[in-house]
């Protein structure tokens, strides 16, 4: 009898450990964020003002395999880029994409947490037009929602 209880307890702990290793984020997730303000007040290029552009939409197609994460990101300008360096650790995710912005290669690094059908992401840029760190651009936040 003790052996059955012991085996059952170990089995339950193993199942709990496996489920805690990586959140299942495979599938389509969509996030929108307000476009950056243009002009002197907004720090964007050229004149212009708020409301000039609509929200920017990001579509993430994630393919998780245990702790490894792959897939693609469809950006607001219609550019689709492969996910690189993707990792899932419990509810934490991190990945990057390399993009070509007007002839300048940039790497966008994403970090975030998953809670059910919502993923909070922070992203920052390396290289490109602003040099390491994307110039003076601070990290930005997105909230992606799982599409069903």
C-alpha cells in the first residue's frame, strides 16, 4: 500500500514539474499598440502629430517545442520575420527577430510573461538607425492576446 502511494505521489510531482517547465504558447497571438507620436514632441521623424497613424498591429505565430520557441512575427508594415533565440521557461518567454529597416539591420529583443491567453511583452532594439540599443528609444510594451 505504501508503495502505491509513493508511486502515485512521484507520478503527480513529475506531471506538475513537466507542466511548470514551459507554458504552451503555440498558436497565433495578436497585439496592437499606438503608433509613436511624430514631430518635435513625439521624437519621431519629421513634422506631424498624434493620430497621424492608426494602431500598429503585430501578429505572432509561435511554435513551442518544450523550452524551444520558434515561429514568425508579422510586423505593422507587413514584414514577416523569423523568430530566433526563442525560449520558454515556465511562464517566461524570450525571443528575437532580425529586421531590415530601410537598409539598416536591427535586432528586436522580446521578453515577457504568459498568463492564460494574455502575454505581456517588452521589446527593445539593437543596431539599425540608432546604433546599439536603437538610439534613445526606450523599451516598449505590448499585450498580446491568444487568437482562438
